[in-house]
């Protein structure tokens, strides 16, 4: 039997526990996509080259953290209520 514990307070829960909830936290950069016209794509600017150079040297996990992350948590009913009242504190 798979046992779960609340990722917020640590209380034990069962797999089919009606008081076990899943919280998904999606974090991504607010800036929109970059439009590149054909000219820019064919002859990248120095700024774009610098970005590519920095990405080549960067830690892939850090790059991912800066662009998109989806996190999943199991929480108990009490913590679900608390999160709904104050999702960000
Ligand atoms: Zn909890």
C-alpha cells in the first residue's frame, strides 16, 4: 500500500484518502515569446549570439528554473484550506 504524507505538515495519508489533495504549482516567465523575422533569424544580432553563448555555459537545471517549472505536492485537508486562504504568503 502506498502511503503518503502531507508535503506541508507531514501528516500521514492513504492513497485513496478523501482528505488527500494534489497541489500543482506552475511557474513560468511572464515575458512573451520573442518574434524573430526572417532577417533576424538568418543573421542573428550580437545580442542574440550573447544569449546563445550564455545558454551554452549555463547549468541546464538553472535555465529550466528560470523559464518553466511544474511542481506537484500532496497536501492534507487542513493544509488545502490554508493554501486556499493564503496561497502566497
Ligand atoms: Zn498538511
